C-alpha cells in the first residue's frame, strides 16, 4: 500500500472535482502533452469535413478514440506517454459527447490489467477517480430529479451514469494496487451510497455492476477495508 498522506489524497480529489466541473485540468504543475490541442487545431482547418462541419473538439475526440481503441498495445503506449492526463482533462469538457467519450475511454483502461497498472503509476489516478465520482453524482442527481418529476428516463444520463460507474471501477482498482495511492474513506462512502441508489432510481440500474466492482476492489485492499471499519 501507499504511505501518502491523507492531505495529499484529499488535495488531488479536490483537483478531480475541479476537472469534472470544467474549472481545472488535473495537471499538478506538469507541462501538458498537446495531443488534443494539436488535433483540434488541425481539424479546425480540415477542408474534407466542410459539408457536415462537426466541431473541432469532436473531430479531435474521434482521432483520439481511433488511436486508443484499436488495440491494447496502443492503449498502454498512450498511457505510458502521459496521455491519461489528457483524457482526464476532457472529463470536464463542455461538449456532452466529448465528455461521455472521455468517460468511456477511462472505462476501457479499467478492463486491462497492464493499463490499470499504468493508471496506478500515472500520478493522476486520484484526480481521475474524483472527477468520475463527481460526474456520476451529477448524473444520479439528474436521474433522481426526473424520477421525482415522473419524467421518462433520460437515455443519455442513464448511459453516462453506467459508463462513469464502469470507469470508477477501473480507477478504484488502480488506486488499491501496491503502486497505487489508496482511497479515502470519503470516496469509498460516496461510491457505496451511490451503489445503493442504483437499485432504486430508474435508469441507474446499469451503474450498479461497476460500483459493486469498485467496492469489491476496496474489500480486497486491507488498508482501505480497515479504514472503512475504523480499525
């Protein structure tokens, strides 16, 4: 386990919440790798897309997905090159489609053991998890409000909540690896509370699996389990 201080973890969790709100970038002072910025600049002047005119940020996201989704080796190489910090920044994008795709990409990293290890060593996994938890809370709030008002389930909100929960699972697994930073009791409690809500709120059922997986990872991690139990 990690011996990082509680203050350090809480500080990075706060950075993650800022990322999700679109007011931070999770860089912790590092020089950003300009993958997405470069793609946006190139795509904004692309004449081949004049007719349908998709936004530059969506074109950049398409290019990023093509690079990351195609195979495991590409995903791992992207992570080791520092690319995860760029995906984390996109979790706070104003464009809903970009934000959803970034959430889904983080979920993709969470199903590959080598990529989970890369996440643990990336230095941004706490920020990532905090941003995902905040986005999940916002999605759950939206679904809960719709349920209270007797509105039909918002499909986009439902899908985003499910994707965020799956990504939380992968990030939680990275946090509790020997090289990972661990998890705060506050984050664990938040995940547990939302998991309970998933069995009640219509449209949130799909998120239960990911959150249960995250809690299972916590249960297997002695330090986190002891912290939750207060022993």
